C-alpha cells in the first residue's frame, strides 16, 4: 500500500508508485460511466500525477517529471480540457528537449493532437515536423522509435488532409510505408 511505501523512505519507489497510481485512476476514468465515481477517479488521477511530479522535482528525477506531466496532460486531454493539457505537455517539452529527445518527439505528437482538436492545423503540423526531424536525427533507432516515426508520418498525413493538401498527405503516407 502507498502508506507502507512512504514509510520505506525510498523517494524513487514512491514517485514510481504514485505515477502508476495516476495511470490506474486515469484508466478507470476512461471506462467509468457514473459521473460521481468518474469525477472521484479523475481527482485521484490528477492528485497522484501531481504528487509524483512534485516529488520527482524534489529529487531531480527528470524521467518521472516527464512521465507525470505527460500523464497529467493525457488526463486533461481525455477530459477535453485542451488548455490544461497543453500547459502540461509544454512544461514537459521544455525539459524533454534538454534531457530526452525521444520523449520530446512523443510529447510533440501529443501537442500536435491538441492543435488538431482545436482545428489549428498549422501548429499541429509544426509539432509533427519537430517530432519527425527529432526521430530522423537519432543515430540509432529502436523498434519503438521506428513506430513513433511511422505514427508521426500518419498524423502529419491526417493534418495535410484537414488542410486539403491531398498530394502532401499522400507523400507523407508514402514515407510511412
């Protein structure tokens, strides 16, 4: 239980546990139909991610700062609170650009999705270009990196479609193949 983990005094374990708890509550929010229960899960997810971020900052654990901010952003995105989601993702992106370019590419995709939801396809496109260029610039690529690059090409094709740039969409899909 969380109180037991807290008593152990291992901040990394506590941060990881809080992050996992946030993810679990986020998943419950997505599937719960009763508004009252859903709202309770939402508050618990936000609280767990927030506490995880706070403790990660105190121990300078950049990986969990990024994960916690991404988790918070995802909760807000799921709730269609795009301004709060964008704030979380942008805070994560500033750190990721300095510490973890792969995570920066993923966060850029998340930001792109916000702008797409807001029908701001120019900004959506810009963040996808950043993601693609970051991933292409990696010296070595894992399977996950290749999949992220593939996903970025698909997303940029979708953005081109929304902008009525069908030929460019087709070229992006060709790059995904």
